[in-house]
């Protein structure tokens, strides 16, 4: 006789209880489980897995879940799915907050209650299938967005080629190999909505795990045969007479190759062209020097005197890793980052949680939902500027000032005996002005080591033997590491992209990159940008969500071309301009738009060119499908490609 199956007790013990309760509602069909005393009350930050519930209620939830899961494991079927009204109650329940109406369809889609992938394109109609076969799309980049584009184009039946400058797929997760590199968004949310992974070893996984996730996606969706590696696009030109994008790329052996397609999609990210600072004497440094995104693993750091310039997201991760190994470390801070407490930042995902995600229907989806809601627009109100605020430059409003106090207190707790260090670590700009960094204490511990100095005196110059500060002090170093960020606002450099009339995109932008919904720009028909201007997020959500929305929209545009047989779509100037006026006005109301803040979110003209200032739900609804009225549609027939598109 076979033993009945049962849920491991360690799984019940480790469970995120509100998610477990939601899964139990699915397993039992009993909405009565949503009792008032089981409604979670979360702390604003930090661990929330017990939902702030009493020990007695926690026990009740675990007992009920044990019964339900064991019954399910031993063959009891799932009851009818909960009604939409019940799902809405469940959402409000697990969120611990009233969910505004516009969010409901958006969050229902995130939940995948139907078990399907609601963002997958449906091109099943036969004439559309035939039209799809005449298209060929060039995608630049095989990182997170480019791979997603490949998956969606495959699902649509559209042929495509992905051109990738690197020797492998993975984008940022291939390029950034500095010690300690990891995602700073929870992984159960930082993953494609249709490719959950119960196996993430940590809540915030390390670079090798992320690279492996994306490379497994490549294999699972059979994308490799569509990718041309070591093929770096230099130039793209729209051939108006033909209605074709012609792309010229440098290939591995230094040769050149041309590609053509009716549409061109850039998926090159915002953060992959390292920015080296303009500091006198940089070239005079006697030892090795490198940027964090071009880490030199061949340069030993053990026992060396090392200088690090920059205290942004990258340095914040590699400084604690290298500090114990080096003889001495000087960390040069121009502006401190705001730290957001995240006690589980380096923690392993307990085996019990992995088990629940893998075996219990809807547990993983509701857990993702919880993360999504909590990190989506939960903090946005606290980073909005209040009109007429006169409480000083350290905040942009009363809620922001309160957040400031909480975050500053979290810093002081870490250095109770050293007010000078606390003062250096607490920013003078408003929280949300720059990206907040998830903090579990290792940064401050590293800075407090005997062999580490946090230098806040401005740098005067680099000398062969180290870094000289404005006070004349020489900070000796044998290795110099730049954690100085990226050429983020110089979108799509160094590529040259020529649209109508041969106009080059960067010349058209004049140093101020703009696009409609981050994707299309007037004068550049059938050019679509992913993670383009004003699609970055600061405090809310994951960039994968943005990519999923953008790719759905772009595939929607291709569908319009396929349905109408039109040659091209070009966003109307007035639509583009009106959108940008709204974006600029709203960005000016956010902490990152405050005049006293400088960051990579602003371009050289001081405009916020990177960030999306509205709620996430607005991007979701604006990108569900393109509105044909937003475009000039060139009705001339589509060109036939010189080379027949590859089969999908
Ligand atoms: P960053 O946030 O732009 O930080 C650059 C640092 O270098 C800042 O501290 C900056 O100071 C400093 N700096 C620049 N020029 C300098 C100069 N001339 N003298 C002195 N200091 C100088 O760059 P990053 O750390 O590479 O991160 C960029 C973005 O990448 C992040 O915001 C994040 O979106 C992403 N990222 C994510 C992760 C993750 O998810 N785990 C990890 C790394 C990066 P100022 O602040 O004064 O300009």
C-alpha cells in the first residue's frame, strides 16, 4: 500500500502565510477563510511573511492548509475557481489595502488565474498567419528584453533575427560579473510572468543564477538559432523607397554584414555603456584600473591597496565582497545612496518555500502578486512632491520627509557609536531622488572595517600612485576600480540610426532622447525601442514588467502592419509631443525630478529622460494595444525581402 502524500512541515513553517491562505481558498473553494482576524497587517518595510498575524491565527491557517494540501496531493481535484468577486476580495486581503478599480484587471492578468499566458500574442487567424510569414524583424540585443521579443515573435509566427554584440545571451547578466553582483528586486517578481521559477536559490539571486535563468529560457524557447552572436550593430538606415530597415553590423572576425527587415526593434538596455569619469590624470594611474561592468578577474586584489570611485548600486554590491580580501580599501563617495532595509537580501529561499511554489497551485502566483503589489505603487506616494513644500531640500513633501526619517533612523541604528559616519551615510537629497539600494547591513559593516576608509573629500586628480583629494591628501592605491555608472541618457549610442530623409536619431534628439511610450519617435517609421526614454522605474515594480508591456505593444504594432498590409507606422508628432509634455510635468512632481537632485535619470540638459513618472497600471493600459489613430500609416504595399525570412 502506498503511503499518503503530505505537505512537509518545514513548508508550512516557512510559508508566506497570506499567500498560503490564498492558495487554500483555491484548494477548498471556501471564501469563508478570508476571516477578519486573518487579514494581514504588514510593516512598511522588512519581512512580512507572517502577515503580522497572531500565533493562534497563524496556527489556524497552517492547520487548514495542511488538510487542504494533503487532500490535493492525494487526488482531490480543484473545486471551481473562485468567482471574480472573490478574487477581488482575495486581492484586497493579501495586499492589506484597498485595491483601486483600475488595478483590478491589471492585477488579474498578473495573477494568471486562468493558468494561461495572457500576454502571449494571438495571431491564429489564417490570413494573419500568412501575413506574419511575409514579415522579418531585426532585434538588436539578446538580453532580457530581446529574448522576450524573440519569444513573442515566435508565438506570433513572425520571422526574426536577433543581433547580439556579445558572445552569449543574457545582456546585463552576461556583462556584469563583478563580485557580489545580484538582482535587487525580489526574484519571484524579477522573472518573466510566464516563466516562474520555483528553484531560485535566494530571494535576490546572484548574477550566475540570473544568467542561467535567461540561458535556460533561450534553450526552452529554441531561440539560439535566431541569434547572431558577436554581431555588433553599427548603423541602421530606413530605406523609404523600399520600406525596409537595412542594418549594418560588425562581425566576430572584424568583417561587416548587412541585414534587412521591415521593422527594427532595439533591446539594448539603458545601462551597458560604462561611463568613466572626467577626472584629471585618469590615464596616469600606474596600476590596473577598470570599470565595474568590465571586471578584470585577472587582476588579483588580495593583499592589494585598492581605490573605488563611486557608491552607487554596483559599488554597493562589490565593496562588501572585496573589503575582507584587500590590504586597504579607499571608497570615494561623492553622494551617499539612500538605503532601503531588506533583511532577507542575501538569504536563501527555504526549501519549504520552493516546495510550496512547485507543488501547491496558486501559492507562487499569489506570492508574486504580494511582491508585485507591495513593490508596485506602494512607495510612490512617498516620493511625490507636494506643491508649495517648504520643509527644506532633503525632502519633497511631508510623506517624503517621514520616509526620510525612517530611512535615516535605519542608518543611525547601524552606527549608534559613530555620528560622524552616520552623517556621511545619510543623503541630503530626498529619498527617491536616486535609486534606493536594498540594505541588509553589509555595506556599513564593510565601511567600518579597519582596512576601509570612506573618503568624502572631493577628488582632485588621479596620480600614478593613487587618488589625490581636494585637501591635498594622497590615497595610495595599486588598483583603481570605477563604479561610476553608465552612459544611460545617451540612448542607443554608439549606433547610428537614420530615419526618414536620412536624419540620424541622435541628431534629431539633440541630446534629449524622447519617445512616445518609450518606444516610437517621429521620423523613424517601424523603429521600436524597448527600455527606451522614460520607461525606467525608481521605486515601483520590476523592469521585466515594463518589457512585457512594451513587447506586447510592439507586437501589436506589427499586427497592425500585418492586418492592413501597410508599409509602415510612424507615430504622429503631436501625439508624441503631447505625451512628452505630460511626462515632463509629472516627472517634475517626483523626488527624482527635484532640481537639487543629480543622477543618471537626468540628461545633460537636466531633463528626466529615463523615468516613467505615472503608476504602473497606466503603462499597462496604454500599451495593451496600439491605437491606430496615433500613427501615420503608410499604405503603400509591404516590400518583399530580398532574402526569404527564416521559418519560425
Ligand atoms: P550609478 O548608480 O550611476 O553610480 C555611480 C556612482 O559613481 C555614484 O556614486 C556617483 O556619484 C559616482 N561618480 C560618478 N562620477 C563620479 C566622479 N567624477 N567622481 C566621484 N564619483 C563619481 O552607477 P551603478 O552603481 O553602476 O548603477 C547604475 C544603475 O544600474 C543603478 O541605478 C541600477 O538601476 C542598475 N544596477 C542594478 C543593480 C542590481 O539590480 N543589482 C546593480 C548595479 C546596478 P553621484 O551620485 O554623486 O553622481
